[in-house]
């Protein structure tokens, strides 16, 4: 298992962020899942989090990109059995099929804290195609996972889509460490297209050329 935080460590953080009623709810769910995991109980708990946990900013520096609801969902994700990848993905992958926008945002924020980080890279990469702006922002900007684990093609696609959607590529963590010739070629092509169409071009694109 390769993860920095356990479910119980996150509960310690949540205790300082939530009301007593909210904390009692998430801690009871997490403890029950850790003691005897049930996929149906997990899915229900994950989907109903927003009904019981008020969304607020997190004070913890380790989770500053999360809100309280997202961190509670990460806590639940860390209860999924993970003795092997096949076991883990059998529970984890189906969440994406029914996840609403807020749930998708929590999922993509969570990748860097989950076990099997390298094995999950192809699943994360599928999210780059999302047409939901807030979900793309969560997976692309200020998220440490992409530069650590995405293959070059997927990382390049993420960077180009960030430019295409007029977002600041300087918010892509580790961008300078992942610069490559193909990304430069793609950026040049996009730059030429935008100039020809008299479209807005951010100055930051120059670092890719």
C-alpha cells in the first residue's frame, strides 16, 4: 500500500474542521467500513456525504485544495480494501459511472492520496476529456498527481487543454519538469492557430516553446 495518509489520520484533521454532529457522522461511517467493508454501504456513504457535511475550506496545509466534503469523501475512499489492485479498482472504478460533479471533483483531487497511484494513471487520464470546467480544474490545476504519474501523451494533452480553455498553465504543478519536444510542437501549433484566428493568447505559453 502506497499512501501518505490513512483514513484515521484524516479523521483527526476532520475533527478540527467539522461540527460535532458532522464528525460523528463521518467517523461512524469510516469506522464501520474499516471494521467490515461493504461496497453498497460505501457507495451510499460516499454519495450522501454532501447531505451531512457542510462544504467549507480546509485549514490543513496538506489538504488546502480540498473542502470539508471532499476530504470526508477521501476518508471514505481510504477504507476501500487494497491488498491488491484488482480488488481496489473493483470498488473504485464504478464510482465514476454515477458520480455527480462534486463527487467527480473529490475523486480527481484524491488520486495522489490513494494506493496504487501508478496503476491508476490511465483512469485519471480519462478525466482530461471532461467537458465540465470545474472538474477539469480540479484534476489539472494545483494537483500534484498529473506530473508525477501521467504518461507523456496524457500530460501533454492536459497542458494543451489547459491552454485551450484559457486557464493558467503556471498552475500546473511540476510543469517545468515535464517539458518535452512533442509538447513544444503541440503548443506551437496551437499558438499559430490562435494567432490566425486573432484569439487571446496567454503569455505563459512561451515557456512551452
